C-alpha cells in the first residue's frame, strides 16, 4: 500500500542507483544487452541491469529538482524485441497496402491542401461534425509540464527535419518521426497555425526532409524514421504538400567483395537520416540511409547506391549530407557516416556531383585521430562559396560506442582537411546534482551520442555555429578561431540548480536534439533576424537571439516553442473514463519522450498537461461507482498512481510510484525479472463493481499481478500475483516453458476473465479469477501457438503459424454452448511466419478460438472486404454488443471495424489519418471509441451518434442490467437528439425506446422512468 500520500523513501542503494542513472555518462549502451538466440525476441537487457534501472527511477535524490528520464537505447531494443526486425517484404507490403487502402477509403481521409495562387493552403470548410467523424483530442496545448518541477511549456512529437521557404520565411515545414509532415504559413506569429499535409501517405514516420530551394514547392520525404518505424521509400510533392507522388523504394547494390561476398549485394534502405537536393541541379538528390548513400539523377524517380570507400570493404550508414558548392556546374558534397562492420565513423568528399567519394580518414590533413575511435559524425556546412575549396564545415563527433561527444572538427577548405575546434566552454553549469557537471564541457551528447546529435552553421556567418545533444545546446561566435569559445544557450531542466551558470539560469529547450535549421526572417522594422529552429524530442523550439553577444541567461538568449497545434505525439496507451460512469471527460496516456499527459479539463479538451516525465507507457482508469484510481507508468513495470477522489490528478505532485516490485522487490517466480518489460502494461478491471472495488492488472516477465481497491485508503492491501507459484505446470502462476509475458487483456463485461500474450506465439487465459477470488486460487490455461492449417495436412506448419503476440480480448456476451474463457480473439505484430516467410493473406494476423486456444481460425474476413494483412497492435470487442459481432482493430493504417463477427471489415469513420493505432478503448455503452496513435495523438468517435436504432433500445445506458438514475439522467440529457445532432450529448439509439422515428423524445424518457428499479 501507499502510506498516506507519501512514498516510502528509497534506501541508500536506491539513491546510489538513482544518482548513477541520472549521470548522463551511464545511459544504456549496446554492451548492456545480451543476445537470446531467439528470432522473436533477439535481445535482452542483462537482468542485473534491469534491476538497477528499476531502482534508479524509483529513488529520490533530495535535490530541489528531480525528474524522470527516457533512455533511447533501451527503448530502441525493446521495440526491436516487440515488433521484430522490420523486413523488406513487410515494409513493401505496407507500401502496397497503404496505396490500396488510401484509394479505397479516399472519401473518408482528411482533406489535403489545395492550390491557390500557386501556394498550397488549407481547404475551406471542415470535416463532418463531432459524432459523425473522428475528432482529434490533441494534445494541441499544455498549461504546464511537470518533471520534478513545473515548466510553462508546450511540446510536440520528435521532428526529424525542418525546412524554411527561402522566398517566404513564414512558410516552414516540420517533418516528424511518427506524425508526418506539418506546414505553417505564419511561422513568425507567437503561435503559428500548423496543418498536417501527409494524412493519407500510409507511413507517417518521416526520417528526412529536403526542399528544392530553386523551387520551394518541391519537397522530398524519406519514409522511415532513424530510430522507430521503418520504411525505405521516398515520396515527392511539387505543390507544397497538396499532393504526393507514389512512394519509390530506395534500393541499390554493393559491389562484389563487400563484407566478403563474392557477388554484388542488393540492399534496400529502411531508415533515412538525411536528404539533400543540388541547389544548381534539381534532378540530383542524395539520400543518407541506414544501409548507405543513394543518389538520384532524375529528381527521385530512380535511385542507385554509391559505395563509399572504407578500410574494410563494408556497407555504410550515412548520417549527414552537406553541399559545398559547384565547379563548372558540377556539385561538390561532403557526407558523414559509419562503417557498418566496425562502427568507425568517417567523412567522405565528392567532386563529381556525388558519383564517387574519397575518404578523409588516414590521409594527410584528414580527420583528426580520436582515442578509441570516432563513432557517429554529423557535418554541417556554411554557405557554399564560389570556390568550394573555401567552404567552411563543422563536424560533431561521437565516441565509437556512442556514449559521449569526443570532439568538434572544422574544415575551411571544403572538407579536404580537418582540425579540432573543441576549444573551451565559457559558461559551464555550476553544480553537480546527479554525479556529473553534465553541462560543463562541449560534450553535449553525453550518454546518447549515437541518438541525439545536431549541428548547424549560420549561412550568413561561418563563425556562428549551434550544436545540440541531450540536455544542453551550445553556440560559438568565433568558430574560425584557433580555439573557439563555446557557450551554453539552453537546458532541459533549468528550474533547479542544474541549469544555472555563473550568469544565471539557462532557457528551457526539451532534451534530445535531432535537427537544426538556421534561416533568416525579418522583424517588424524589416531588419533581418537570424532564426535558429531546433527539433528535439519535445518538438520545435526557435530562438531569434541565439547569437546575441554577451552574458547568457534566459532573458538574453530566449527560446519560443511554436508547438501549439502540432499533434505529433507518440502515444503508447490510453486511459479514459466512461460515459457509463459519467467520467468521459477523463483522458490521459503514456507517450514516448513526453511522459504521461493528463487532459486539463472538459473546457480545454485538447490541452494535456505532463504529470509524469520521461517515457510514458501504460495508462488505466480503475473505477467503480464512488471510487476511482488512476494508474500511469514509466518503464520496467514501474507504475504511478493518483487518487482522484482526494487529489487533483492534473498535478504532477499527486502521482506516486507504486508497482509490484515495491511490495515484492525480489518478485516471486524463480528467475522473474522486469528485463523484458520496458513497456509497462496496465489494464483496468472494467467489470469491477462497487462490491469489488476498483482493480488494475500488470505483468512482470513471468508473473501477472493484480491490485484491488484504492492504495491510498486506510488498510489498503498489496499487489498480488495471480496463481499458485508452487504449481510448476502450465496452470500455475509463473509463465511456463521459458516464455515471457508481452501484453495482457482483461474482459470488459465479465469479471474473472484475463488473458496474457506470451512469447512463442502462445497466450495464457484464466476464467476463475474474479476480483474477489483469492489470488493463489486462480488457474491458467496455456494455448497452442497462433496459426491455422491452411493446406489441410492435419498440422499447423511453420509457414502457417506465428509469434510476436500483441493483443487479446474476450467477447462481451455469452456464446452458446461455451464457457467463459473458451472463446477469445488474439492478434500479432509479427513481420513474418515462424519460418521467416511473409504472412499469407489467407492467414492474416487476427485469430479467434472457440476451445481455449487448442485451435485457431483466421478472422481476417471472407474475401469480400478483408482486413489488411498488416501487423495488429490491438483488438477490442464492443462491450455493448452482446451478440459479439462488433470488433475494432488498430494497425499501421488506422482503425478497422467489423459488425458481422469478422466476415467483413471496413476502415472505420471519417477523418482519421493513415496512422499507426496502438491502443483502443470502447466505452461500456459503446457510445464512444477512443484511440491512441503513434504520431498523431488521441482521437475519438461516437459510433452510436449517427447509428439509426433499427430496433428499439432498452434504456440501459450504463449496461449494468438495472434501470437506475444514470439511465434516467442519460435519457433526460439526450431528449431532443437525433442522428443529425452534432454537439454533445449525442444521440444514442439505446435510449430510443419507443416509436418509429430516430430521435429521443419525452415518450422515451417516460419509458425509462417507468422501468426505474427494474430490469431493462
């Protein structure tokens, strides 16, 4: 239990671990992981380190400023384990399917921009009103963000590229890692108005953006983020984002001899790091990717690989591409990257328009030596000179393992020769709150140099440079000096002493820099102003005084946050109240990079405040009449909890850590750990009643855990593991056969039905585990692996089964001839079948069982209107449909619904972008559906608002089988509504009890009143 409203202080070991965790030099590194030999989950954080990480995020340092942190390396490995390696066939299948679905459902997709006077502008008018279409809940704004202390900031999802129209600096584009491309026409405003311009392209994970500055209406996008969702294609617009070309796969081949192969090696790009268009030749485009440098000479229509020379014939990973000028119409380029065989970084130079390159390593005057070797390198060029041999470049250099920034290089001859420009740091931060003066050197990348590096040169002054890393950014005004002077100009958490220098507190900019664009605009007097626009894990930040000489504090170098209205947050899960409980205004969720966000109020429905920092994951509203508990989380089964009955959960200080490892630090199952639970899973007990009290469930690697009641109440209990740990059979508490838990699902209408997704393609279910059942008496059934005997040979072959389980749900109504727990649906995010082949369309990734998982039947459709054959993150029954015919599925392209038990499927609703949907919650009454997307925030739709009743409703709005005050109130509030109603409360056919007209009137209210106290 939680004692009162405070958390028991961590012991000395926890504090020490926390201090180490906060030290930027000890973020997770590749050596922290071990290979499992399992194709499904190939990596595992070493168990002792998982324990350390858990202790770390739970400790208290006593500092005036504390905060939760994310860890990009652990997140990256966790995603690879959960989703598997994104194979080329899967990526190509997504491209094909997205094109087909975009054409098929074109009328339901958001409107594109239109052309007017040669400029792409928003289409006049709006989508159908609320209730008739998906409505975006945001986040569009925040009143504050809490991460130990409060900040009056607004952020958005991670940008990966920024472009400014050279003919109009008010037109700015921001590419994002999961939310597509955004455009504004008034960037100079305090709060620019932003428009998404890629809602229908099918993969909103943008890795790189490039503008043709000779024609700013032409832009190229590289689909496939450097760290998250893969892609590998380039698309192009010639009208500022109004329309887009078909995606072109970027492919090529390495010559024989590469990596020891005796024949050429064909390769497909999957992730983009950079794109660049030749300013003097619009047909020439270069792309830096995860598998090499590619070149197009026909404006992106076709691509060829350019092999970069290196010491050991190997493939390359290219991070940056810089233009240095042209001679006789032939452009010159500098690119940076790493040898994929050794990880050693290098810089290459081209004098023939990118057709070939020479290495600047191990040559006289080339790149400086780095002790231990250089890793990732990012280069940036100043303005291209008439003589490219005089163009100035700078490079930000990481260590070989990527755990520190080790040098800054400079070239004044177009990349031919390089020297160190490390220089000195004039204004280091003063105190050591976390075991390291983490902004006391030019190493701004710290422990995540492989992830967060960004550098840019002022095109009007080669001496002025800005670099960003994880917590801080620095500038120099004299970059051409023999020993440049660098200065801190921003900090992630400046409110405490950690962000203070001798000159005062630094201005806030979110952690983890990824891209910088420096451009020129004009102030109200027409005077040129240099804009430094930064893209970080917290969105966009812009400074118009970043190069102002003199002392630096948050009044002399200021940063604005033009993020309001950019809905590009990366949500994992969603917690929501319910219309049946009268709590539908409650919405919160867990976000990558941006913590746990809580909706401010019903009057500010798209404003979400950060109440917990770091990475947020699971979220759950556990509620019964008169008692509610809100649960959030960080990583490794570290739950956070707030009591809304006694505290304001819209305040960060009212959320406390409380998970199974608080009550059982050593856990219970032999060998149990949280090493595979970077994504904390939470599910509420939606069938809970006033008699049982609220409940919530989570998992460790081997155990399933329940918390009953309110942890803040006097006499509150503790977390309980479900099952008998002494029973070593598959019926016992601990996951059997070397499997680990991946996710869980809880029935919405029947208490005691719980399912767990296991590794190996199996599931575990229990049907005798009500909230009042003693935990040790719950028993489990393990299923056979997902799959079906398609070829009729009597066995489910490797080509007919799959792993990578993702979701499980139970039908809300009874099934004739079956016991609870016999029937359920499951899904998979697998990239392939068990033999590594593409998943056949006849199989799909959604299955139903009617015998507790002994056998499975595909639920992809009957061939007339099938579910797209793509990985599925979530499947949910509509709990109000007791005939069990209505299900919702969330996949990479949105939400799909069936109303005939899976025979046919349709992409559901109007206005939802083609975006990855990670979580779905359907209200108990079926009145609303809310979804969490990985890149476009939260959305909701009211299916019953426009559904004609067909048959008379029964008046039981909250579906509790009793006509009570809640039902009377629902009928009274909806009197006068019909399917044409466009404002809340919406029409709900279940409250339409009488007559033949689709509308709720006094006769319907009277019918409800007649049955008060009775059954519907």
